[in-house]
């Protein structure tokens, strides 16, 4: 009886797992598996997947994001610490990209962790920006709510407009006399004579005010009230002349009030200058000297001019008294042949005032100061000064 022959193992075959008989497919190499030759990329031969410019750009972006996050979340740390943190993040980002190129798995894992860290940092920055926007929006809404609360609760509502009182009836004024009569009727003290007095005074005052619209007003005699009122109204300067006619005026009661008003004007910063004009050298005496010294004590600038001794071109001008207030209004007094004051005028025409100021400056420059006057009076009393006594 024949027996079946079982195949015997090849003597040339090695044990399982030998090179001739690979047991695990993954242990096969291209030479043993018969697969076509394919190039296997080796880590040392890999090309640089990230150029340096891109690495630096990524590092810069990471640093900027880190600086913005530090500035938003920790503004109290200061600019130096914030910039230091940003620089550290930027260097770390560049280093992480460089580590990505390491061929081993550990380097790849570190690169993945670095990318995850960058992603988390970016997400944190975006979250911080969103929280900042939400905070700003909340503050704006809170401000609007408070403003509305103040307007509705604290500010009282506007009161309804009260009806305006009826306007007084218009009074038709036909003339200065009618206006004066209307004032007298309102201010009437009751007695007939006082009512008539008020009406006449108002008529006189209103008449002068009406005349001033033409820049000229006048009244008979010597008006001391105008002189005092203009002195109190002056703000820049007072330039006055005083002729021989005024010599007795300085010992009167109106002169005392006038000098007091000028002293008050000087205290307010208004300079006052007075030029005494003499008809002859005979008036240079101790009485004139005392008068000038009294006014000098009040801080009034004083000078004296003897008319016959002035240059010929200065003798052709007028010699009547005038006072120029603020170089805008001329107060003038006219005399008759007996040297009596007969008229007072106010003139505000610019050409006339300009001529008066020019005349005053010329006479002022030609006059003597108080010191020169003292020497001259002494010479006159000693008879050593040659003057025209005729």
C-alpha cells in the first residue's frame, strides 16, 4: 500500500522570519516586495517649507498681538513691560517655526503645540478685543441712560410761558416842549410852582441834549455844571487853559468842587494839565506861584506862559479859555470887552477840537515849568529881569 507523500520543507528555506521569507508585510522593503523603486524623503534632505521672511512676519504679527493684549488687559504694567512681553512672544514665534523643521516626531509635536499656542494666543486676543468692545458699548449705553435720567428726573420741566404785560401806550412827541411837559407830568411834586420849575428845567436840559446832536451846544454865562460833569466823564486826558480872567475864580466855591473832581480823575489815571496864560509879566507874583503850587500838590501838571514873550507865530491864535476832554470835546468860555464871561459852549467837531489841541501843545511847549516860574518870580521881585512894563 502506497503512502501519500507530504511535501518536505526546503532545505534551503530558512526559518520563519528569515530574509527569504518575510513574515510581516510591514517589514518588507521595496527590494523584497517587488514594488517599484520610489524615493523616500529623508528628514535631512527636506526643503525648508517656511521661508525666513514668512517666519519673521509671523513673529512680528504674534508680537503685535501680544502687545495689544497686554495693553488692553494690563495697562498698569507700563510700556516697557508690554513691549518686552511682545518681543518675547515674537522671538518665541520665530523659534517655534524653526523647530518645525526638525525631522523627528518630537520636533513635529513641538511645532504642533506651538501652532496651537499661537492659535490660543490669537483667540485670547480676539476675546480681549471683544470684551473691550462690549465694555465700551456698555459704558456708552450707561452714559446715555444717566443723561436721560437727569433730563427726565432732575431738570424741572419748563414753565409755561407767561403772558407778557401790555406795552405802555406810545406818547407822541411833537417838540422838545412836549417832551419836557411829559417829564414834568411824571415827576411833578404836586406844587404848581415846582411843577413849572421841573418843566422848565427839563426843557432846558433836553434842549441842550438836542443841540448836541449837531456836536455843538451853548448856554449863556459860565456853566460850572458842564465843567464838573465833563471832568467826571473824562477817561483819557484833560487839557485846560486859564487866562487872567479866571484869577478870581480859583478862590471861589465852584473852583473847590472843580479841583476836587480833577483830583478824583487823576486818581482814576486821567492826567490833568493846566496852562496859565498871562497878559503881561506883571502878573508873575507870589500869588500866582502859590496857586500853581497848590495845584501841583494835587498832581496837576502846571505851566505858565507870558503872552507878550511868546514867539510871533504863537500870538496869532485865540487866547480865550478852553478845556479839551479826552481830545474829543472842547469846553469854551467867551468874554466880552470888559472880560466878563458871557457864554459857555461845547464843541465836539473834530476839526475844531484838533485845532484846539494843536494850540494847547504849542503854548504848553513854550510855557515855563514850576521851577522856572519860581526863578522868574524871584527875578521879577529883585528887579533883575528885563520885561516890558508898558
